[in-house]
C-alpha cells in the first residue's frame, strides 16, 4: 500500500538524475530558478576565491584559500571552499559563495542519488558532465553577476590517476593537465605552479606546491587570503587517491604553511624554479 505521506511521484521509477527529478517536482528549489531583480547583483553577496588543484603519481590534490569578499570588504576569513563530492572526488567553489555552496550540496545529492538508483557510481566523465549541467542551469544568474565557476577533481580508477576539470559560466567542461586554478587569484597561482610543479612530487610535496601557489595568489590578488598566522587559519586541502579522499588535518596543513612562510622570510617572492631538474632553491 502506498505511503499517504509521500506524493505518488516519489514512489515511481524514474530518472537517475536527482536534479532532473527536482526540476519537474519542485523547480523553485533549484539555485538557478530563483527570481533575481534586474540589474547587476554581483556585489550583493560574498564571493569566494581561489581554488588550486594538482595531480601527483597516484592521486590529486585540491586546495582553497579561506577568504570571501563582498566588493572591497572581507566578508569572511575562514570560509570553506573545497568540499568532497563523493568518496573519490572533490569540488572547489569560486564565485558567488551562497549559490556555490547550494550547487555543491545539489551535486553531492545528485551523485548519491545516482548510486542508489543505479547500484554503481558514475564515472569521472559522468560526474564532470553532471556538474556541467548544474552550472548551465545557473546561466541566468551568472548573467546578472551571480556566477559560479567550480573546479572539479578526483581519482579515476579507469585511468588509475587523478583528473582535473574546469568550467566556464555556460557549463563548458574542459579537462586540464597536471594542474589548474580558478578564481580571481588563479592567474598568479597558475604562474607559480608553472615554475614549481613537478610530476614526480609526493602528495606532501604537491600540497606544499599548491600552498606556495595560494601564497603567491594572495600576494598579488586582494580577494585571495594567504595563511593567517595570528588566527591560525590555513587553506583547506583535500587529497584523493585510489583508497578514497580525505581532508588533510589542519595541523598538517599548518605545518606546511609555516614552512612556506619561514621560507618567504628569506625570499619574499618565493622559491626559484630549478633549472637543472633538481629540487627548488
């Protein structure tokens, strides 16, 4: 006998996409379907930047700074911008913070719903495509200044390695090689990683490289927050390998950030890239 507390639509076989189901049953709950007054609304809500991701042999790292800004004001100093999407992947948010967090929650539910309906997990390409569709649904908001441009990364068991995907506001999906960054400080972070990154780094060495990149981004971009030594606020770092993903403990990230800061005391512009294939100076 049907449960009288649930509408019939919830008890019928349907699509494995939770967002498609929601668009039919309760479209007003989707982030991109909210009515927004005409005009530019970009300065009305906090924005988050910067996200960096890099692969290493056996996995991939994603890290994000902790600052959110609203115009020229620091809206929050300890915002979380990197979230696990499922057991083997993570998504980092750049853009309008409120909408981005809502999109991440919907994406997490989307992946969990698919797994429960189909009895298997989506492939990395499938996950990347689902996130692309969610971003595309937010295009109307993006045109009014409320853009969300995430970075997606995870471990792919089919290729036995880490993969990174970037997006544009229309939902365009692009696979990146080795490393990538999004957000207002991304130009400086990528420039830093071009000099520091090596494909034979260990996980810890890769984390140090992305923390260096976030430091360089904060050095040149006012919307990116560097390691906050006085408040002990450091980047959120997610590590993903064949065994699953986990957030690196704050104590370990703090130790790496302290080493980076100590190195900057003697060399403010950061370590120089090695020219002979050896370790960085």
